[in-house]
C-alpha cells in the first residue's frame, strides 16, 4: 500500500484567489468574452484547477504556465474544439489528450500529479457521461469504443488523487460527477 503524501500549496488560498482573478480577467479580455462568458470562466472549477496546478506546485514561471495552459483549455471549447476532440491517438494513455497542458518547470511533483489526475478524472467522467450522445453524433469517445475501461481508469485516478493530500487544491474541485466537475458541456454560455 502506497503511503499518502501530505504537501501544502506554495501559495495560500487568498494568494491563489487574487492571482486567479488577475489571470482569469486577463484571459477573458484576450478572448473577448462577453459578460456571461467571463462569469462562467471565472467560476469554472476546471479552469481554476488548471491555473492552480503550477501556482500551488510553485513551478517556475507559474503564472505564465497557468495562462498558457488556460489558453489551450479555452481553445478546446470554442470554434477550435474539433482540433482538441479525442482521437484514437489519445488511446495510448489517459493523460495523452492533456499533454499540451503538462509543461511544468520545477515545482512540487506530487501537487502536479494530483492536479493532472484531477483533470484526467474530469475528462474521463465526461467521456462516460457522453457515451450515448457521442455515439449519435459519430464523435469518437474512448470509453464508448472500449479503448478505455472507465471503471478501472476512474479507480486508478481516484487512488492517485487520494495519495496526495493538498487541502488547497481539494477546495477547488471536489465532486467530479456534478456540473462543477464537468470539463465543459452543460455549462458553456456560448454557442459553437
């Protein structure tokens, strides 16, 4: 049995919230978000988690990394979404589709691993939730295709998440089976 790693965020929640507000509003400006889009983005737990990983891990250039990873996330939701959809090339590993958001320099690897596992779990829960709809639309889904064993992957990701205790990160996203944990669908304020 693997022992739990207890670590602390390199920033307090107050520091994270202040930095998150600056980053989120800068990105909302850069992507020319309407007020309802901005509100959605600022409050989206998955977006907050993406920013939290490099900040809480204490990575070099943490804010730049957060902005770059969030830019990729936003591109995966709007007109460029089809370029980010799952393909059979992503079947090699549950983290493959997230690789464009995994460029971290330095930092607490345990916090990075926990955060990336949380993002992967959000993505896999979306795959599972969208099986029927994706099949109807002819959209590739690795859970529907059988390439991903949902139960086994979920169990492994939950184990990875539980193996690292970081209360600050856990405050950002706790429930992966509600709209708060969804990667995007059902909460987007704009049309594609």
